[in-house]
């Protein structure tokens, strides 16, 4: 694309925007993607790369579909690091009961309740195994999805305002105005700039991520560790094996009652509990924000009555499995409109 007058403009070049842009590009639309920063520098940069089901009854089928599609896409683009199982754990008895009930209610989804001692960290009596999960190289997937002849990218172009005129939408950046017939907001946390309504329906979550130096000792966690990704309390904490013997851990504070807590401090406590996180083992600390919704499902819809301003926000902690689902929903809305 020489000029920048796309059929579809996607605002936000994270996982959501890339997946949506690729979907349109595959259907021969000319797609423009703009980002206030660089590609993949928002929440997507923080993601640990675990593609797995959202452990909520209402979301199992959708995220199972998304997960299968994501795995195919990742394999096609050389971004599938490994297939694996993931283990969900709960620190409160009611959370544990909910996970157990889920395994009983949805055995066809590849869920299994386990009490196998050698899989469980000390202090846990059972956990939900999600088979058919995968570790994905998100950076690579993102770059490969956006490398399509129908996609043009503008980085460092923050959209400050949107205006409607002559059945088209104009996205106004500081030094650039982009006209498009269809505009998709894939801006995650930053949507407050564009719509107070959307800012109310998704919530920001603050988090901290820690990566270790390569650790020779695999007997962390106080037992013969299997190298399986662990998710605690609906992904508020996560512990993930990385490349070359590194470990990654993340803590997210989802709720307003945690507003005064420091996510880095919460993460340090978590690492101490599992005898990880010695300062000399630390390669990287970063903090960031992402969005969640009250019911854990992303918000996808139309913002205007004419139907050409669409949004896909709040993918939350299971964003990898949700992303193909929201991309399909956006395409369905666009082609119906
Ligand atoms: C610590 C952490 C670990 C995670 N681990 C996993 C995991 O292992 N597995 C998993 O499935 N999910 C994980 N997630 C969730 C996953 O990362 C998110 O659901 C997903 O990355 C959200 O992608 P996004 O594209 O919606 O948002 P983002 O990646 O935040 O992208 C939004 C983009 O929009 C741009 N933007 C915003 N406003 C404007 C504007 N006005 N103009 C132009 N551009 C704008 C931003 O610069 C940004 O690049 C994790 C999240 C976190 C925070």
C-alpha cells in the first residue's frame, strides 16, 4: 500500500489488533494498523506466552475454539514453542472446589482434576490440569501476522480523536489524519481517550513480571518440578518455564480493593514462597497494565449506529485463546454491517 487510506483501520498493534488485521487482510481488505508506540509494546509485550483455556464454565467452549485456532496459526508461523499441559491451582478452598467441579462438568474439554503429589507444589491438595495447552512465541507470532502484503503499519502515531463525515471515519493523530470506512479499536487499556462508555466496561489491572537468569537447579518449588506452567487463582499469579532454563513469573492485581498494593511486592512474596527470585537470579523486572472485564469475557461490538466503528477490548489473562475468537467476531460484525 503506497498511500494510507485503508479500507479498515485497526488502532492498536498488540495481539488483538494483529489478529484482527490478519483476518481482514486474508479477506483481501487493505488494512492500516496504527500504534501510539511500537508494535507489540503494550500488554502483549508482558505476556508469558501460555495459550490455555479460560477456566470458567461460560468460556470453555469459546476459548477451546480460540486455542485450537491459535495453535494452528502459531504452528503455521513457526511460533509454536511446545505443546504442554497447564496446571490451575487455587489458594482458597472455594476456588479449589470450583476448579474440581469444572473438571467434572466438562471432561470433553481436556480438563482433568489431579491430586498426583509429584505434580503439585507443596501446600496444594489438587489442581486442574488443562491438556492441549501450548507455549507460544508471541513476538514472533505478532510480527508474522502483520507481515502481510495487504497490511501497512504506522508506528508512533497516537490516535487522539475520531471524527465521522461522509460515511467515513477520520482518525486524527498529531501529524497524520487517516480516513477509513471501517475502524477497529484494539487499544486495550488506553480506550478511555476515545470513549468513556468503554472505559467503564473494561478495567485496568496492574502487574509485575519477573524473569530469572537461566537456572541450573530444576528442583525449585521444593519438589521434582515438571516444567509445567502454573496458574494460581485465575491467573492472578503465574509461573512459567521459559527458553534456556529461564523462569518467568507474573502477578496481576485485578481488583479495586488491591488498589493500594504494589504488584512488585506481591510478586516478591510469591517468589519467596516458592524459593525463587533471589536477586542474583533476576534478569528482568517490568511492570505494566492490561485490562480485564468483570465476567472475564472480552468486549466486542459496535460503537456507532452506522456500524463502522468497532471495538475489541479486555482480553485479560487468557488473551491468547481469546484473540482468534474476537477477530472472528469483529470480521462477522464488519461484513454484516
Ligand atoms: C503479565 C502478563 C502476562 C500475560 N500472560 C499471558 C499468557 O501467558 N497467555 C495469555 O493468553 N495471555 C496473557 N496475558 C494477557 C495478554 O497479554 C493480553 O490479553 C493481550 O496481550 C492483550 O492484547 P491487546 O492487543 O488487546 O493489548 P495491547 O498489547 O496492550 O495492545 C494495545 C495497543 O494499542 C496501542 N494504543 C493504545 N491507545 C492508542 C491510541 N490512542 N492510538 C494508537 N495506538 C494506541 C498501545 O500502544 C498498544 O500497543 C498476559 C498479560 C499480562 C499483563
